[in-house]
C-alpha cells in the first residue's frame, strides 16, 4: 500500500512556532485545497486541539465539510468572494463569514441576506497590488459605499494580502497603502473590525504587519518558503513497498525521456511510485539566480530511505515507477521505502496521521 504520512508532532511544532511569531494576533488556520493536501477535517482537528478556533477556506464545499465534521461553533472565513446566488445561499446556511471584494459581490450578498430577512457577517478584501481581487486602494469611495449601503451585511473585518517577497520595502509599501484605507474608514466613522494582513510568509518575516490576526496555511506543514533556522518542520512523507530488485550490468541504460548508462554493475529497486504520485514535485519558490541554479535538473538529485539508509534515484523520476540504486544496501521486495512528498501534490496515496 502507498501511504501519505502526516506527522502530528511536526504540525504541532510548526503551530507553536507560528504562535510565537504571531504574538497577540489571532491565527486563522487556512485549510484551502483540502488542508494543503493534509486532509481538511483531520488537520483542523489537530489545530483545534492546540487552541485554534478560526479557520479559512476557499470553497463552499470546504466550509460544508468542516461543519459536517463537527466544527459547529468555530468561525469559518470564506477567502474567495462570489456573486453566485447558489454559493451565497449555501454559505449563509453554513453560517460562514463571507468575503466582499467589490460593490457587485457586496450587493449580491446583501440581496441574499435581505431576501432571508437576516444579516450576514462579512470581511472586506482590499487589493494593495497583487491583483487577485478586492477593492482597489485608489478607489476609496467604493470601500465607503460598502459600509454605507449594505444594510444586511455586517462588516466585521477587513484584510489584504502582502506579497511574499524577501524585499521588505515592497511589503512596507503595500502596508502603507492599506493603512491609508483603514484611516479613511475610521475618519468616516466606521469600524473596521478585525484586521488581518499576513499570510504564511509575512507571518514569519514581517511582525509589523501582523495586526489583529494572521493567516497560516502552507507554514502549518512547513511547506512555505523557508529560511535557515526558522524552527519549522517539513510535514509529509510517503511510504511504499519495493516491487522488486534485480541486477543490471555495466553500460545498461535506464530511464525514459533520457537514457542514463550505468557506470558499474548496479542492483536496482523498483518503486511503484512516481511524479504522478507527487514524488519530486515541488511548489514554486522565489526566483533568483542562486535558486534557479539549485533547482537545475542536472544538479538536483532525489533519494529515498530504505532501512534508514539513503538510496539515490537513478535517472529521472518516472510517471508511476522509479528506480533507485540499492547496490550497497540489504533489501528485498516488500521492504519499505520512505520518501519526502508535499501533501498538496500527493495522489494515489492513503493518508494516515501519526
């Protein structure tokens, strides 16, 4: 059986690191994408046991799954704005805090709430330069119009997204624009409610933007962009049994797209796992000359652990099968191989929390 292992101790360690970084700021556990591949409900249970009571999702189905799993009283924030009446009806039924990113999405939400003779809680989304949605900071009149005209929407918070960049001046410039919007709202006599800015990267690197709350997603699994000594642990490993082992002579070629000649007689183990299962698949990271050189195919080698020892992949990782060099290892068919895998890309693996 092929397994995806989620280490609860590592998740708890990462949350402890994030709590220390967040200080007095509340933490939203971002569970989009099935909890980053770690299992939405399972990950939420670990977080709740550690004191997290606020969660954020990107799809109505994710909110529904949380409620069904017993998260009845916890706050669930929908990070994606929508004007779809069916989605809005469902979000209202689920008692979800919606996102209003424009007058259009605000009017749509207000109409649904008005028709049901109720008031729906929502946060405003402000775009400070990323372009993924939200009221533009240079259109403050529209922000104020949302406060003035949405009589059936209780605006209980406001947020933006700071670029995940190593250049602090860019983050500071975005924060300055957001602060101007907040000042204008207060000047006009409105309350902003809970203010949250920082995602995983900003949470780890820019304490000045933490504000009332922070949003932790990829950092929970240690799968965010990392810095040396950040205290996070990488969550997610795969387990698979060796299909078979056999000897190949010197000069024999292995691989698919590019044939690699063996330099010596080599004992190989066949693993029934490949990039279709997430082996070797990584999230995009910040681009730079050094980063590109480190990730260049000719420089990157992958390995697995067999009996606690490293076994290097020979040639390229296959689609569904991969060869590793076990010439100097004692192993046989059925023995377990352990490999790193990002839960977000893990496919065809049975998830298990340990």
